[in-house]
C-alpha cells in the first residue's frame, strides 16, 4: 500500500496543499490504483479522500456506505444530503490555496482527466485553485521498483524470442507447403506465452500485407488471411510474467516471406527505423545534458523524420505510451498528436517508441522498442532493436 508520508512529501516538493480524490461509481480508476482500493468493490455513492500536505487525511463517505474507505488512514466524515456533501468537501480543503485533483487543463491528457467539470467547479467555489495531478500520478503509478524492472527485462527478452519463433514457424510451414493463417500464428504465440509463464491482456497482432495497414488489426478464427510467399508480415506482441506486480514489455517487428524485399517496402522500413532511432537519440542526448524531456517533445523528434520523408499523413498514432502493470500505463505518453503530453519523462519509468507508416490497401510498417529510463541514462530493453526487414525462407 502506498505511504501517505510519500504522498505528502511529493506534495511539498510541488508546493501543493493537498491531493483530493473524488469518485462516483468507479469514475476515477486512478484513485483506486493509487490508494490501493479494491477495484472489484462497487460503491454506489460519492466518496472523497483528502491528503493534506501536513496532518491527517480525511475520508468523506455516504451514510449508506460509511465503511467504504475504512482501509485508508484518516478521520471519517459521514454525509447524507447533498448539502452535507458540499459542506464536508469545503471543510476538508478549508485553509488550502492549491489542491491537486485528477484534472487536466483543456483535457490535454485525458488519461488523467477523471474528475467531472462540476466537481472541479464546486471545489473552486471554495476559493481553492485546482491543479492537475498529472505529475503525481506519474510518480505513484509509473515508477518501477528494482524487482519490477527485472520483471520487465524478463518479459522483453522472452517476447522477442517468441516473436522470432513466430517468424520461424511461418518459415517452417511454408517450407512444407502448408501456409499458416494469421490466426494460427497468433495462437502459436499465445501458446508460447503460456509455456513460458507469461500473460497478456489481449492476443498479439498478426497482420499480413494490407491488414498490417490497420494498426490495431485483430485476426479472427474464421476468415483469417493465409500467409503465403512474397508477403509482408507484422507481429506486435506484449506480455508480462504472471506474478503480481509484474511489468509488461511490448514490441513490434516486421518480416517478408521471401529474399527479395520490394523496394517500396524496404524504403518505408528504413524511414520508420530512422524515425525510431531519432527518438532514441533525442532521449539519450537530453538525458546527457540534463535537459528536461517531455513525452510531447520525443513525439515531435520522431514524427519530424517521417514528415520530412513525405509520409506524415500516414503516421496516424502517437509515437509511444507508458508501460507498467498494464500495457498502457499511467506515466507520460510519447504524444503530441492525439494528446499534448507535456509531462517530463522521469527516472525508473518504461515507455515504448513505435513509429509507423500505414499505406491503405498495401501494407503497414511499425517498429517498436521499449526504453527504461535508469538514473544513469536510457536503456533500450530486450535484444538488439530491429535494423533490417527479417527475411523468412
């Protein structure tokens, strides 16, 4: 369970007077995660939990569910009528000037914007400035322990091996004139996950030719395309160890079922590869000079390579995402396209770099690696990053 003392220390560092958590029927999953509340317990009434920079936290719960926050330290204030809800909130933040909430100005980071506008208005009506908790969320939701980092490295090594095994299985099947389907190779990968003690929240992406131009293509058990010779293949897979607290790894690699790679495919791969490497260099150089680097700035560094090559409109997603106990974590995302994530990248966090170019009706190429920001500098985890299109057969 998280230490209230650690939260209070983080609040002092940011010159905040407190952190106010407010939830209605599971509206703020971040609150449940950060406060180690059981996510499978349904609360039908509003509750709030206020952690002041100094002093004892305050629990605000409805009379019908007065034990809702009993697992948390602090005094309990029970309300019944809506007027009392207002009064309890006002009393909790009385004397404060600036309080953090799960709020993001202009909804710049929707992953953090969990509190409704009306509640923000209510707190502001008490004369309190509402600040975004985005940096606090990253500190308490994205930073890894040594054990968690080790679990990420384990997963990164194994999914890379299993990805290669998937390409090898395609080659084996083609060699005996039994071309597999996308779905069959996807299921092969899932079996290998299970055999190596890995779990995933969604089956891998296995996409051939035009299907790979859909970044989130999912092969079905029926109607899945056959993988023949002279086709492009994209595998995107993510997994973690089964042990509680383990951290995901997430990679994407591409291959071609033949020795003669089409020039267009080769050219696009090199652009994507160079964009990926430009993002890695940007992070490495900023870390060396101790310059603050944000998720948005890394996205810009990567995206500019693809835009200069004339394929900007075909790069249709952010450059990367935070990685933690879920595939998409709650730290800074590498994004200045879909959202404006100006949170600084902080030490002991993991994120993906995964630029892609998607040509409808032809093919898509994505190259994904993971970076762990150690205190000594960025580390690309797992085996060596892909530098050439893998040839099958």
